[in-house]
């Protein structure tokens, strides 16, 4: 994970077509619909 090495405090997110939100190691895997909802309503932090 080269990005994680350059930005160690960054939140790692994968937007996917999965049905459920999950976490794998330090990576948040977020369904696309939930990601867009979070982005527009609450903001991704």
C-alpha cells in the first residue's frame, strides 16, 4: 500500500459494489450507494 506509506494518517477507503460495509485490515470497504449517501449527507471524514 504505497499510498498508506506516503500518507500514514489517511483513511483508506475502497468503494465497491459489495452489499455490506466491512473493514479489511485498515481499509474500509464501502458499498457505492452508502459512500455516495455519506458523501452528500455527512461528508466522508
